C-alpha cells in the first residue's frame, strides 16, 4: 500500500496531544524542554486554550501564560501551509481573553503591557513543508 492510500483519523492524534498537555505538569515539562528552563511551580500558569472559538469551531491545542510569555502550541499531523495565519488568529483571541480577564482598557491613553506571544507548531505528517 502506498503512502497516498493510507488513511487515518487525525483527530485522534490531535486529541491525544490536547489530552496529554492539558495537565499543568505536562505543559510545564513541555515548556521547560523547549525553553531549556527549569520551572517547577505550576501555580503561576494560566491556561488560555480556546475551545470552539467564536462561531468557526476553531480550537487550538494548548495555550498558557507563564513567565510573561503567552505560549501557544499546535500539533499537526497533516500539512497545512496556513498555520501562521491560524497562529495570528489564536494569538489575537488569547490576547483578547487576557485583556478582558485583567480588565485592561485598550482605549485609554495609557500604554498597556501584554505578554510576549510565542507560537509553536509540531508537525509529524508525511508531506515535507515548502520553505520559501
């Protein structure tokens, strides 16, 4: 059977990623591995993962605030060249949630301080992404 004829339900892989890293200890372990850091306390973590964003049924896999970084992680098992666009939408939604949660006023004359967005995509599909 050729690779083109292999079919699988990619929702299982995406759901597994969400299931594993929805736990604060696992999410912290992922953060430490990527950032070569050694955080131990999960108390400072705030999840910002989106479920059924607006009316579009969009979800991101994992988002949390830690050390003034808004970390967004996506797992992709199928090729999607639109991940940067999706990341922009996820970042905007997470920052909007942050602004609302902290009752910040975007229309004031005071400069707001917001977390640094960091967007990561883990891709384990078969198609090699085109780099331009």
